[in-house]
């Protein structure tokens, strides 16, 4: 059943005619039935899989250091998961390195538990796609070790087959000889049927073409490439990666679409999150004023919220964003990024504001050329 988004709409927008929205699904003739957030034809083909136009990221689920996770959050996280799935979201991103200290692997464990605890239709549960990432730890030196890692992830989640097995990062920058083991690891887990599809993360344009060609020669299609992609991290590299993805039929998954929270509008230089994020935000937030002003302007005009506009921008750029969510309120709000589209003039305004902003997000240290 589709959810109500009334909480997410700014109070100024009591009456809002979304006339500029040509993609809005028409409202249901039956009052009790809510329209879906997207139509079946708006789902995205990703190799052999079909996924929702947005997924949810689960880095925070198990991470105490950066995200302040506590096991007491688990029942709320199950509700987040249920709400997402009930509203058509079927893509969840995780990694075998997620979870700090003794909580290592917690994100995968929780996802597995939440799938088992999902009470809805079996058909819907069967369509859930878990995209996990395998860390290129220095001790993972053979393809067999990646197969082992994949089996360990599958065991933590207690699922038969993983949706997308992704390389978390490339070692090309600092340990080139290890790179072939990573690539062969993907081939082996695909050939053994441990994963339905394979993807990469933090691969730059050159390395992306190389791995694509290698996998193709081995008969393995590369279905997705995950990179940091948001109004805070858009640049020539991101656009080049997007163009390569389009020409090679690879889907681009945008991670950190909310700039770790900076593009939600809730943080200011005098209101920072606790922990390491606070230190980073302190450097970047003072330079984001023009961008946040544009986001707010468009959000108010559209009766949307700032995070909804920031996520919709990623969708409008032809990518699949995977915003991180910690609460039901955030999940509800982020679901409101679906079912409408920014106009081309709004996109231009945001692109310009992003370009003019003196600050950018720092690039992931593992991102390659
Ligand atoms: N491949 C990689 O190397 C890589 C790297 C990073 C992330 N990722 C993936 O991408 C996912 C998303 O990125 P991310 O988690 O780094 O950052 P993000 O999506 O840019 O930001 C997520 C954070 O913003 C806050 N938030 C989310 N929705 C909100 C809302 N509606 N209102 C107010 N605050 C909201 C929450 O934190 P607070 O409430 O604490 O502010 C949330 O944890 C990750 O979960 C992970 O799956 C992959």
C-alpha cells in the first residue's frame, strides 16, 4: 500500500497544484487506493534485473563511528525496510565492510533479517535486489578469496543468491597486481551462480572501460557502476562516467546523493552533526549557500522538500540514487523524491548553483582514473 507523504510537504504548501509535473502518475479513481510512486515502465533494467528508479543505502546500519548506529534502532530500521518495499523500492545497497568493530557485517545481517521478517506478498519479497560490495582488502589476493567473501556475505544475509555482487573499489591506484584477482573474483562468483549480476564501485572512466571489456571477453555482463554522484560532487569525471555507462549499457548508481546529509538543509555551520561528519561539514557547508538557496527555492515552489529535490536531481540525470536512511521519517520523505520530475529550467538552475558553489564534496580516496 502506498504511503501518505503529507509529513514531507512544507507547511506553506497547503494547496499545491503540481501542474508543471508531466510525469505525475494520475490519481486513482478509487479514493482508498493511493497511486503508486512510479509506474512499472519507470523501473530500470539493470542487466538481468529490474529495479526501482531509486534504492536505499544502508551504510549507517551498523556504523557507530560515523552514523551513530545503536542496536536499539533495529526495529525502526525494519519499519524503514518494510515501508520502502511496500512502496515499490526493491534495491538495497550494502557492503561486507559495513558495520564498525564487532558490528562488522551488521548491515548485511540486518537486511537478511528484514527480508525474512517482511510480511508482505512473497512475489514482492522475491523481487528484492540486494547489491553488496566486496572490499579489496590487501589479504584478498586470489579470485578464490573473493568467492569466499561472497559466500560469507550470502551466509550473513541467509539468502540463496545475491542480486548484484560489486567490487567496492579498485586497487589500480595503489596495488595494480591485485586488480586481476578482483576481476576474476567477479567472474568466478557469477559463473558459480552466487550472484545474479556484477557491478563495480569507485571505478573512474578509464578503469571502468577496462573492466567492462575484460568481463565482456569472459562472457560476464557488467550491469552497474556506483560512484559518488550528487549536486555536491558533480564534475567532468562524473559526466564522463555517465556517458561511458550509457554507451556500454551500464546503470549508474549514485551514492551519497544527499552529500552525507549536507544537501538536506538541516545542517548549518552552527548546527553540525556529531563526530567526524561534523569536521567535514565545517569545511564544506559555508561554501554551499548558493546551492542550498536554489534547492530551497525550488522545493518551496514545488511543494517538495530539499532532500526530495536533491534526490530527484540524481534521477533526472538518468542515475539511480541510493540515499542513506536511518528513520521512518527520512524514508517517507525520501520516497517523495519519486513520482515527479524537475523541469529542464530547474535542472539548469541547480546545475548552475552547484557550479558556482565554492565548495565540493571530497572525492573518495579509492576513486580511480
Ligand atoms: N561505494 C561506496 O564507496 C559508497 C560510499 C558511500 C556511500 N555508499 C552507499 O550510498 C548510500 C548513501 O550514501 P550515504 O549514506 O553516504 O549518504 P547520503 O545518502 O548522501 O546521506 C544519508 C544521510 O543523510 C541523512 N538523511 C537522509 N535522508 C534525510 C532526510 N530526508 N532528511 C534529513 N536527513 C536525511 C541521514 O543522516 P543523519 O540523520 O545522521 O544526518 C542519512 O544517513 C550509503 O548508505 C551506501 O549504501 C557507497
